[in-house]
C-alpha cells in the first residue's frame, strides 16, 4: 500500500480487507485489556474501535467474541540457522507459536557465505510476511584460530548497516577488541550510532569497569548474563537486558522470580531465544516464553510486553510492530485463553497464509568443499609418550573443560583410548581455502565405536569429526 | 571525546573529571532508587557504583550524601521562541529548573527566516551544553491567508531532516492536508519514516476514523488533546500523547487524575510545555511539571520518567539522554528532596557552567521591514452602515469567538467604538514582501485609549496592531 492508500484505509474511504470483531485486545501501550473491533487493510491495522465505516461488501468479517488479541510475539535475538531451517521455513514454523517477528543475526551464514549470504538473507526477508529485521554480524570471523568461509571487514559491515530492514550491528562478541578500542570495531559501532541504530552486546560475566567501558562504547544490550546479579547490574547501568531461554542457554526460571522479588520495572528487558533447535521449535517458541513468565508470576500483559512492545521500542521499530495499534502491521495472535496463552489462530501481516517459498541461487549450496581426507591426515604422530591436553565436553554447557592424560604412541602414532573415553577429534577446513586440519583428543562423548562429523561448528562452521579411530573418521 | 577515550574513561584508564559520591540515584531504567557514586568524564557518565579506579589526582569529588540524583529533565516539545529569548538564553534559564534537554520545533523562526533560520538554530545547538534536539517545521507557512517571511518547501524540509541532531518532522498541523493525502506533506512524512525519525502530530479534537487516517500516515504523537477522553483514545490507538502544561494550554490537572483513576500505564505519555512565556520561565519549567504530577498522586520516579526516559525513548535518543546511565550525557539534577523535587544544583554535560554566548549574523536582525504606515492605510471605508463581523478575543484561550455588530460610517469611514469595546485591528505584512494590510474589528481588549502592536503573531509573525483610533495605531 502507498501512504495515500493507508490514509484512505484509515479514514474508511478504502474499505477493509478483514475485520476481527468482538475480541478483547491486549493493549501494551496502556497496559489495558479492552474489547474492540479491529479493521485490517493491506496487512496494516487501519481501525480499532468503531470500524463500521470501514466495512465494505468485500470485507471478510471474523467474529472472535470471547477471545483475546495479542500483538504478534517477537524474538529479540536469534541465530535462526540453529534451527537447521531456511529463514522462510523457520518463519513459517514460528507462526504457529504466535511468533511473527524476529530480530535475526545471521552470524552463521555470514561465516560461510559472507556478504553474499547477508544479501541473500536481506532479499529473503523482503518476501516474507513475517516481520523480520536484521542485525549485521560484527565478528566474522569470530576467531583467527580457524579459517572461516568469509570475512566481513569493517567497510562491508558499515555499508550493510544502511539497508532498510537492518536495525543494527550484531552482537559484538569481540568485547576484548572493543575494550582495547580496536579501530575496526569502533568504526562499525560509530556508524551504527550515527544511523540511530542499535549495537548488540555479548559480554558474559562482564561487570564493573569493563562493563562501563563496553557501555561507553555505545553497546546497548546483552543476552549473555551468567547470573541474575550480573543481569540486574547491566539493566541498572542502562543496558537493555535480553532474557534468554533458548535451546542452549536458559535463564527465565532463575531471573524472573528475582526480578519480581526486587520489584524491578521490566521496561529494559525483553525475551530472546538466541538459538532454537528444530525439536524445540516444534514444541514451542516465544509463546513458551510468555507461558513460562506467566507461570512464574508475571501478569499476562507484562509477559506479552516482554516480547512485543519492549523489543520493538528497543530496536526502534515500534512504529511498525509490537502493539495492536493503528498503522502497525497486522501481526496478531488470537488467544482462546489469556492466562494460559492458548493460541486460536495467528495473523501475519493480516493473513493466516504462509509466505512464498524462496529460490536460492546455486552458490548457496555445496558450500562444503575440501579434498579427500585419508586416515593418516587425522593422526597425531609422536615417538615418545606425551602428557596430552584433552578437551572435556560438558553436557548442556557451551563452555568445555579440559584435563591432562598420558598417551603412549603405538607405531609412532597417538591413538584414541576408548576405555578412558579419549577420542580423536579433528577440525577440517571446509570452505575450499587452506584445507588445513586441526587435530586433538576429546572426552565426554563416550563413543564405543565409529565416528561422527558435522559442519554445525560455531562460529566458522568447519567440519568437526570425532571418533574412536581415524579410519572411521576419514 | 573520541569513542576510544570514552571507552578508556569507562574502564578507568582515563581518570574522571568529576565524581558525585553518596547520592541516591533515581534509576528510571529499573524504577529503583539506589545509592551509588557517579563518575563523569568529558561530560559523559562513565561509571556508576564502585568508581574507585576512576578517581585520579585531578578528579573533583563532590559529596552529595543524602541527596538524590535525577536525570536532567526534558521538555518534549517546545517552540522556545515564545520565551522571547534566544535559544542559548532559553537553555540557560531552563537549567536552573532542572531542564537540560529539549525537543525544539523552531516553527516561528522558520516562518520569519526560513531555512537560513533553521540552519542558524542547528548551528547554535552545536555550541550548547544543554541537550537540544530539533524537529524540522513541516508547515511553513502555516496558512495561505497571510504572507509569511519564508516558505519551507518539501525538498527543503526533507533535506533538513538528514541533519544530526534532527530527530524528526515538526508537528504536522496541516492535518487536513495529511488526511487529503497532500503529496508534499506525504513526501515529508515518508522521508522522516525512512530515516527512522519521528513525525509529530497536531490534531486537536481528532478521534475515530480521522485519527485512524492520521495514524496510518505515520504520525506518532500529539500534544493538542482537548479532553481526557480524546487523549486516552490516542494513547490506546498507539500514539504517544504529550501531556501539555505550558503558558497557554494546560492539561495536567485534568488528565493526570483520570490517568491514575483508569490505572493506565504511562509509557506512552510524556510532558511538554509547547510554549513557555518569560514570566512563567522565571517561576519554573519542567520541574513544575514534576511537582504538579507528584502533587496529583504520581510517584516521584514515574513523574520524573514522564520527562526523562519516556521522552528520550520516543525520540530514539535514549542512548544519549534520559537516564542516569553509563555512556549517557551527564545531565543531572541533584535534589535536596525527592517528593518536593527541590533542586540543589544541576549539571549539564557534567558542568554547572553555562554555555557560550552565540553571535548571530546581521541577517538575523532587522527582520521587521515595511513601508511607513499612515492612518488612512488602516481605515475601513464604507458609505453605508454595515453588519460587521467582530473578532472576540477570549481570555486564556487560543481560539477566538466572533459576533456581529452594526457599524455606522462617519465621513465614509467605519470607526472603532470604545463604548461597545469595538477596536480597530490590522495585520501589516512585515517581511518586506507584499506590504499588504488586513483590517478588521476586535473586541475583548477593553482599551480606552491608544493602541498596541506586536510582531508575536502566530504563525507568520506579521505586525498585529490594535487600537482605539487609527492615528495612534499608525
């Protein structure tokens, strides 16, 4: 719709496509629940209240008397790649859980496909009904210890920030670089601030003067707090604190009771998933956040605000989404029950239909490129016994531990030891670049035979292969 | 300060200029009051809490134990020209009332000096310690019924929107133009939205479908509600509602008790003055808003939020001002008493000193230009008696009334009639353009002799002269 058409739809000169009548609107602007009709034209909410002058012969009228209408939920920070789905399929899967908006940080795609990947994401966003906004990954590669598929240098990042639909700079996980005033990182942040956009943070365990330095750099949010005390310090210092409940890290059950106990206003907080694995996505998404928050004692309207208006205000897109308001996108969740947040149906841009399926270019496929690997490529050679560092994987934790074990070579090679749960591990560069292989030993998987490999390997997404013997690994 | 210096100041590598110790901070982020020390460097808050590592040999330490620290107050919408002061002097006068930030809409200057006037304002803002942000006037001239000093056409307005320090498009008082989809107005609004900035509204008495049309145009705020019911409808529909208490219009005492009664969340509201006449500015400014709100039953921290964080969030400058947070400007009000909001001292960008006095160019002076006026220029001629429309001025109201009176000519001229309080009035074009004179009769002033003229004449600011006889008027 043009702006003129929107105005005329608001005035009622152009009749509505759709009217939802009799529902009780969860008004996150005034924190009230009021029964009102809603008129929708061209995917936009064009009337609330008396909409009789907007009803035409072709207006579809849906009676939702007795039901509630919540704004569509927003995931304030997600790397959707962890869902193993394309953005379109992820967005469609999210809709059934009332999640119609997302702030995505396509950090994984950027690590594999670079700027071309971001361009593809931005293009895909355009075709989606869901309200997807993009943060430009700030730290690609995330480390110089391995080879990534691409580098997003400072000029590339800053140029990408100018795109419509880009709401800021993705989590600046290189916080040591920020605190050391790395010129490239500072240039990215300054450009973000000049554009009036947001710079997301990533600062687990950061408090005190380091936090002050990070905030002084212009970083405005964080989703990595390890403890409640850390989270509340960040909020008090002026940071937006993302309450994360994802497939990996979970914090709602620890943080929310403390927030209630302390009587803290929730304006500076919003809900995020960070990552949502496919099996979890089937079970629920931001609707699960809302239900958990309500169960923990937050009033429904505040729980809903935590993943609607709060998020939209933070990312400065509250004129587009985040509330059931006139002129905003008709992203609406019709609820049978407010306290239980049971979803009746979901409208995305005024429609219950999904989005068109995108066609990806050839270059987005076959990105795993490396030469043939032979068992001897994966061996660690030694003629003498060694005290070896063993990586120790810890269940349900992101961080790994380590221990030292004595390994004795056989035939000049250090072998895995199943009895001590010491497996071989290797990282194989798969971007068709250096072809290098990093090798070591790992404990914690408990394999008795065979090997396992994957390219989901944060953040550079090379091949990681683990096994009981190098033949199976190769 | 460069971004690097800010980071190092946050970390404590660069020592603080100033430390305020022992105060109780009004934290509008979490709505808590917590005792904490504050470190300030280069006009920025660089530390809150344990600031010991930021104290150096040259750090000035001020003990404010027992006192409170509020964020500097913000006037969310003001035409500062009504103060009869330059921007610099207005800003300095505001500081004593804890008002360190303003969203100014220099509509009057634009009507006299046009783009050159706006450029001068933008330049003056740069030199001020106070946190002044500019809305670009959208309706210059405001009417085609009189001659203004300048025209801000659509290309001029949109180009001005790009300036740093400009946070949006000034109140679009031409709401009929918006509702009729006037292409020029729509272009201005679209450019504003593309830039992620705000379009201020001006829609007294507007409700229902007209309001829906206006909101669909992308207008995000209003300060002209005539009644509480109108204001609350606007807030519920998704508009930011400015609670106005100025020298002309006043609404706090009517609206606030109703807001409290209805239990409405105040997130969508903020305080503005719109106009502040000099005699009122001496008595108080946004501090008076806070005191009034507290007297009417709003908790102090919420009253303060209504002219700090709420305003900053609306205009998307909460990363700069609006809270006592790290990385924000050190615009701080030290209070002896929170409930009474009694001000001890005020810091603007970390300083209690004023701003440098600006030097204005010659073209900003002598803008009143018209030929000699003679009594006969101001006469209304008639050979027969007439039923004349008389403008009726109403005390303390913006709108005028009217009545019809019979006037009898003497010597071919219609004369004022002091007994019936019918005075002559004329509007004399003073921009050195057409030199035209509009003439009529007015009631309500009650002059018995003489005449009175002024160039404060919204919105084109021509000379308005009123008197008991044309000789004195000339």
